[in-house]
């Protein structure tokens, strides 16, 4: 019988497709791997394409914020400059300035920024004009300007509140009377002193005009003197005392020296006044001053 030959050592023929399948698989793998980065790169480009739009939008928002900030700063700086001019004009009359006036005529709807505005105005007044802004009535938010370049007590006797030497002399005499009488002087005592000086309170004087009007309308309203009713008096009596502006601008030792010169004596002649220096001297605050540590707002 014929035997079928064994096929142990013979290679088994493969289909043509199977033969080349390995190469095709490798090729497809390489192609896929080459194409995948392109797809991913394309996706990245699509994502990146949205970035310029977002950047432009953010830049516009930042620019708008910067513009609004510059406008706010310019308005704040303009308000500070206007407040400085307002305070200087008010000081010509030596009349106190209230917070309500500043808000009404200058600050307006920026009143929430009042502490910052008045602090910056005070700095400007101090360094440019030599004035110091003082708050002497915390309850009513009242301020006055003090000339720090030429304090009243250092001026020559021929100069005074309005450039009129005799008025300063009269004020110093009244302040001296008040100081020597224990920091209070009845209205009748002041008029009596005027009589001794040859003046009638309600009669025109060639140097002072009408003395009573000068005292009540100038010295009192400008806060060089305080005028109030004496409690528990009937009929009512009134008295004078040093006003806040005098306490800030004029030292009591200066007034004592003035009185001593009038009497041709030394200040030590009045030991009580001489040995007890005043609690408030020139340049000191009667009440808390304006806020410090103001924020800076550039001009640009």
C-alpha cells in the first residue's frame, strides 16, 4: 500500500492575505500613530483659537477698569483742590468751617470719602500754604485754619488779625483781663476796662470803630473769644473766656508778658499765673485733628 508522506518538515503554505497581514498591521499602526498627533494637534489648535478672543475680552475689561480708576482719581484730586480754595476763602473772614458746609458746597456725593479728602486737603494746606487745619469742635465737626508760618504771637505789634495793630492790642488786653481773673471775665468787667481806656462800647472810636461790635462780631465770631451766659443768674449775666482760636494761636505766657509790659512789671509779679503754665499752647490740639495716613491717588 502506498503511504501518505508525512508533512512534518514541510512549511504549511499561508494565504496571501495572511502572509502580508503582519506588514499591513504594522503599517496601519504606524499610520495611526502618525495621524493621532495630528488630530490632537488639530484639537489643540481649535482650543487655542478661542484664547485670543478671551484675551481681547479680558484686556478690554482691564482697560475699562483702569480708565474708570483714572477718572475717579482725577475727580478726587479736583475735589481736594476745590476744597483747599474753599477753606482759604473762608479763612479770610476768620470764620469757622463746618463739615456740612464742605459737603454742601464742595464734596457733594463724595461725602463717603470725606476723611480721605479732608486729610489730603490738610496736607496740601500745610506744605503749600503753611496753614494747619484744626478740628476744635468734634461734636459739630467744626474746623479752623491756623497760620503756622507766622503765628499770631510772633507777629509785630503793629500787625494783627486784619493788618490793624490796635485791634491786636485790644484783643490782647481782653485776653489778659480774662487770664488774670481766672480764665473768666464778666461782660460788665470787659466794658469797664473799655471805659478806663476812654472808649464807650456802643460809641464810634477812631481806631476801633464800634468797640462792642468789634468784640461781638469779630473776636467772638472768629473764635478768639467765647461768650456765654453765666448759669443760674437772674437777670441773666454773660461772661467772656478764651476762644479756641486764641488757645491755638496765642500762648498765655505771651499774654502775661503783654500785661506785665503794660504795668511796667516782670511776669513773675503774678506768681499764680507765672508758675502754672497753660495746658494748651501754640500748635497744640484742642480736639482730635484731621485723619492721617491718607491714601494716594495718582494724577494719571
